[in-house]
């Protein structure tokens, strides 16, 4: 799969395609339904599928200081899109100038002049252009004018609740990683680099990988979790040559030691080695308990042993 930074990266001689547009944070089951329809239509027309998304999150440009927690990095988003059959992901820099494009100007520039879209597939609640002035009806009208089909895919719901990135962020923030996984179609993953911490885990017999996530990453509520650790290469792609490893994961300030800084630490079961400087993906499967303060180090160590055994029983 190809990844392009901006529409100017479109190669000379680019033909027609089927496009889908959105932020796609999390690439959750609702997004997957939209992408699947785009890929289906592209296969019928024997054309490539192109996914257009934006960086940074549009909220940060339109309303500075309101950047939401992100469920996926850009690299992970592209990786998930590729797994669904997308041929090209275009990361459009969302600048103040870009945000002021009218709905008509955006469609003409991006979808018609640059990508030569034969069809455009979006969610039925898709909005575009300055002040979100464009909707699916406007996209249909512009498609008729400029020669592309437009299709709005109904929102996917779980019970009466639409599946959305906002809903999943609320689940992650509350520590309900089970509900988040149902909506995502997979466990929530936090990517980051292993940095040196206080090294207390090593002294207690449970050496942990202290993972520093990217800015704005959606970090779960404080607590202890059972999950997996996957390896990521220097470009941010998941490595397929190393199996995921079961891990007991701690999120919080380590109140037993009167900690002040939140950290994400993973104890990889049955692992020996040095992970400093490596990129890891932490997959949160189930919350075991809250982040408690213990009266003594011995009590903490006893509880850590229980957490590890519970993790092993769940995932080992």
C-alpha cells in the first residue's frame, strides 16, 4: 500500500479511483463498514481505493486546544486501512487555509482535479468544507455536476448507540476496554517508545517496559490491565516476525511510592531482555483492578503476583 503526504504527492499520470474520506480515528467497525463498501465498489470498477484523512485532527485547527485523545497513530491508521484492502492513504495537512475551503472548492480540488474520483463513499453523517457546510446531499449534487458517484453508508450501531470514535474514547477513558474492543473490533492499542523509568519494578522482581506514548494518545483510566505487547519497527509498522507477548499492564502514578507522573508500564510474562529504545504497541484486553495504594511494599508485591497470575489465566 502507498502512503502519500498531501495531494501534491499524487504521481503524474494518476488515473481514476474510488475515494473515501474521513478522520477515521480508531478505524473502528463503523469505519470498517465504510471502507469495505469503498473497496467493493473499487473492485467492481477495477479501480484502486484511496482513503483521504487529515493531520492533525481538524478539531485542533478549528478549535485550538480541543484536540481529542487519539485512538490510533497515523501509521497505525494506514496499516489498518491496508489490512482492509485500501491501496493508497493520503494524509492531507489540515491547515487554517485548508479549513477555509468551501465545500465546493474542496470537492473540486481534491476529488475531481487531483484524484479523478469515479466514486466517493462516506458515512451518511459526513460533513465537509468551511464550517462543515457540505453534507451528503451536497456531495451527491456535486457528483452529478462533475461526474462521480456519491454514496453515504448508514452508521453502524451497537444496540441503540452509534459506534463512533467519541464513544470509544469515552470507554477508554473510563477503563472499559472490553466495550472499546467490541466497538473497535479489536483491543485498543497504545503505541510508544520504551524509556527509562524509576526501575522499581526490577527491584521488586517484575521489570517493566515504561512506554512513552505519542502526544494526545488515548491512555486508559488508571488501573491494572491484562493485555499483549507487540513489537513495532522504526517506521511505526507492526512487526510480523515477533509474536505478541502476554503482559500485565499498569497505568497510573504508582501511589504506593507517592508518584506524581502518570506512566504506562508493561510486565511481559516469561520474557528476559532489554527493551529500552524499542517501539512497542500495548494492547489492552481487560481491566483487572483499579490503581490502589498499599500500606507496604510487601503487600504490593503480593498483589503484583496475583495480577500476573490472573493475566496468565486470562491470556496465557
